[in-house]
């Protein structure tokens, strides 16, 4: 047991002051981090826009920053990212929502006890492992179905990103459904509803805003996912909607440049910050939207 | 009940069963994928998993390739990251839960932390490149990588520590204050001991996230081919995930098996870390209940 020395009251008060200011400093580190991110991205981006016009960057359809003639239209990278988002959403949204409904409405306690930890393990697997899985397992399966698919393709990476984001959709949606009060369910069951009717007509509408928010977060996560697309999606920036072709995403481009030897201050160095700024802005807006949906449309019972 | 009514009930029940099967499959899908993934990796990687693999340096020849520099690089970065992020993360959580006044500024800090948790990891890499590597001229070093990783996992540590601190019964706090203790004495004497298992669990989970991250480190400038081990925090480095990434992208097919062996090591370490977290939590929780 530590003894408390009550005699040195002024000393204790001084210590309190020191402690609370140190803790305050820790607290504002997170604000510095945000400013650091914004500042470091914008600094190089402003330099980039001195050489390339913003309009050309945002509307250009060719992305060849390191070749002659150099073109800086970011749309091919945005398209590539979009393809990944589409295919990952096709996997993660319905499957994530389905498993959330199962775990919250249908599953017996025992099944829940086994299945939930497995989904948590799935969430803890590093993205590099999913990238490897895409490259060595998903791609060969795709190639056996579509022989003319490229070795690196958007479909394979999209599926892997989708699998990675299932646990996120599932656990967030499940939390929302569990928060729906039981009295609503009992009421519907009392009228003779089946579980299907209770789930689709009572629980999902009641938890709708949080489910939407989880969808948006999953999309935001897919946009920012890096290693899977760097390994499995290829590195050819292209305006295409064909998922069997090799493409490049915004994150994939940043990795490609970072792996190479691009000197500090060169236009190649500045491009990754311009692309990074775009990426940060998109994910930031999506995260804000998701938070607003939860706050504004939440029903309180 | 007439026939029509019975028919309708039948079809409603059928709908329910079909839906039940469908969403059960959705849930099982994750299990199937996990099993497939593990089977694939174990089948390819296990034959390559030897003592030499753990102690060798990377090589042009798959058979001689090893993960030693990656292992040590990851160890360096994890230890430094934890040393940086743990005190700051827990300190921030204590500040927000116990010290901060309820005003706009505190709300802003909280909102800011929630937003930081959603920033893609590669963006942290760019922050690290601009601030730690260039502006503070740490170079492409272990130290710069650790600072970057610390900022990346800080929101996770803060949020989980906040939850742990919030779970401390207020009766315990009141009792402590009633004895005339200062806030800090209550924090160190009552709140932290009670919340520690939760805080440690969150920290270990955050650190396992850092252990598996590759994207920010590639941007900060990790090497993909390393023939030395880092001796000081200012040395260059590689890590486990980056070695795995490098092997996966080699044209020689055998390197894919080497990558699988690397993945087994990585997943093994993650499993160990997570089980430690769970055991730690369970053990301490019982102790406090007594």
C-alpha cells in the first residue's frame, strides 16, 4: 500500500497541474496529426498544380506521368478504384448484411459463439495475405472460367477486397440490429409473423441508417485498400469497365512510385501527393457522410 | 381455415426457410474462405518452413531465401511503435475521459480521433514520408517507420482505452475521491489498475494491426531486398509483410511458396499476440473481481 502524504498539499496541487497539462499535450497530438496529414499532402499538391492545371488533372483521360508525352489525367486511376469498389461491394454488402441478419436474428447461441470469433479472425488477417490469396487462388479460378482474363485483373482484387470487408459490414450491421428493442420483435411475432418477416419488415427498417453507414464505411475502406490491389490488380492505368483487364488504382499508383527510385522534388514525387490528396478527400467525405447518417437518422427507442 | 389461407402460410414459411438457408450460407462463406486460405497457405508454405528459413537472408535462390532481416525489422518497429504509441494513447484516453471539460474543443478532439481512425493507412505513409523522413530528416529509417506506425495505431489505442476507462464503476472513483485523493492519485490508484486489462487488449490488437501493415512502410521507404540487419533506429530496414510482398511479386513460381512460408510465420505471430491478449484479459479480470 502506498501512503498518501497529506502534508504537502501545495506540492500535490503543483503535481496535478503538471499532469493535467502533459495529458492535454497528448490529447492535442491527434489534432497535430490531422494538420500534419493535410499540410504534408497539400504542400506538394500545390507545387504539382503549379505545373499541371487542376482541370487537366481531374478531367484528363490519360495517366502517363513518367513517360513522354507526360499526361496527368487522374480519371484512369479513379476508374480503376471504382471497379474495385463495385466488385468488392457486390461481395461484401450482401454477404456482410446476410451474415449480420443470421447472427442477430436466426443463429442459435451455440452457432453464434463459434461463428463470431471466426469472423473476427477474418477481420484480423493482414491485407497482404488477402493479396497473396487473390494472386495465387482467386486469379487461377477466374482464369479457368474466363481464359482470356489477364494475370493481373480488377475482378480478382475486387473479390479479395470484398472478402476482407465482409467482417466490417457484418459486425457493424449486427451491432445496429442487436440495438433494436426486443419489444418490436415480440409485437410482430405476436401477430404471427415469420422470422423472415420480422427481419425484413421490422429489424432492417429500424436499423437502416446504421446499416447504410456500415456500407459507406466498407466502400471507403475498399477505396483506401492498398496491398491487395498492388499485388493482384496490375499496374496499367486504364479507362475500362472490363474487370478482366489489368488496371491501376490510386493506391496502387502510390505504391508503384514508392517502390521505384523517384527523386525528391521531381514531378513523379509530386504526383503521388496529388493522388494522395484526392484519395484522402474522397475517403474523408465518405467517412463524414457515414457519421452524419448515423447521427441524424438514428431512431432512439 | 380454408385451403387458400393454408397455401399462403405455407408459402410464407417456405420463404422463411429459403431465406434462412441463404443467410446461413452468407455466414458460412467467411468460414469457407478462411479454411481455403489457410489450407492453400499451409500446403504451399509448410514444406519450405525450416530453421534455415528463419535464420537466412533473402537470396536470388528460393531454396536459400530466409526471413531473418524481415523478422528483426518487424521486431524493431513493433517495439518502438509500442513504446511511442502506448503512453500517448493511454494518456489521451485519460485526458478525454477524466480531465477534459465538456466543451466544443473536446468534442473536436473526439471527432478528430474518429476521423483519423478512418484515414487509409497509405496516407499515413505519405505523412511519414513528408514529415519524418524529409522534414525531420530521419531518413528511410526504423525510427521514421516507427513514428509513422505509432500515429497510425494511435486512434485505435485511444478508442479502446477510452472504453476500458469508461467501464470503471463510478462507485470506485467516488470512494477514492471521498478519501481526499487528487485526480491523478485516483487515476493511478483506482482507474488504471481496473482498466488495464482492457487497455492492454486494445493495445495488443492495435500492435498486431501494425505488424501486418505494409503499405505505409513502402511509402516511407522500406527496402525490399536487405542483406543486413538494423543495428540502430537510424538504419534502413525491411519487415515481414514487405518480404512477403516482394516474394509474391517474383516471376519464379517457387518464390510463391517462400512467400507462403513467410505468411505462416506472420500469421503465427499474430495468433500468438492475440491469444496473449485474451489470456491476459481473462486472468486479470478474475483477479479484480476477487
